[in-house]
C-alpha cells in the first residue's frame, strides 16, 4: 500500500491555506495510507545542546532522558522511511519557514541515520521518495531574493536523499481578495494536474 506522510506547519492548523492545499492534494489519493503530523498542534522542542548531545550519545551510556529524545527522533524518522511520498504544507512567516518545521527538520537530520558523511561530502539515505510542497505566502516572493524557503527546503530534503521535489505556490494572499482567489484557484489547478495515481510512490 502506498504511504503518504502529510506534514502541516501552519499556526492556523487545518485552517491555514497551505494546510488546505496539502489536504486537497492528499484527498485525491483515497487508496493511500496517510500519516498526518500537525507540527503546530503537536510541536517538537527546538534543538538545544542537551537534545543534540542525545543524538551524539553512544548506546549503553545514554541516560533515560537521552534515550527518550532518541526514541522520539527515531519515531519521526520511521515515518519518513515508510513513506513513498511526503506532502508539506508550508506557510511563510517573516521570510522564513515556520519554526515548528525547522524543529522537525532538526530532529530528522541525524548523521549515520538519515545521511552520512563521506570523503566526497554528505550522502542522503532516504532515497526513492517524492515530495510535494504547498507554499502559501501573503506577498509575492517566488523567484525573488526574498524567497528564502524554496532553496532551503529543497536543499534540506536533498541532503536527506529526497531530491525529487515539486513546489506549488499560492502567493499574494494578503494583497486583496481578488488576488487571493486567483492565486488559490491557480494553485488548485496545478495540484489537480499533479495528483495522478502514478505519481505517488509506493
């Protein structure tokens, strides 16, 4: 059975425009197994020295607190491994990605687990997957220096081995009601064209 990992990061939960677009996309695959994770509703702690130290700790010498951190990270990584397709709802806040999504990224990027270092550089270990990112913005940033999200998210996913990434943009949502309606309609048109059964990896 195909598995989709659906990640939302809007502070407005299911009501956020990025969440709605991602959900509309996922809903077009009723036969798929969907694992949903709302990173705003159930946020992860931000990375600190203690949590990073847990990632570096050796088996057999970990404290119970360190093991708990590892168990939480392992569960997140297991979801990523099992999914053939990753769908991300991505709002823009102050020109960056939501801090909740950054915390998630920090918990799934683990040397020797989701990537490894070689003499030729880092190699991602989560290969053979496809990612769709639904980016909602109040202004118009695609293709400009202020779009810090696209390159960052694409580079991070590629770092883990997920190099096949498609972005769907809904921009200008705060400019006017007309701009919002037109942008959402365009994004929905794009997602309908993307939502073909053969595109969802096993």
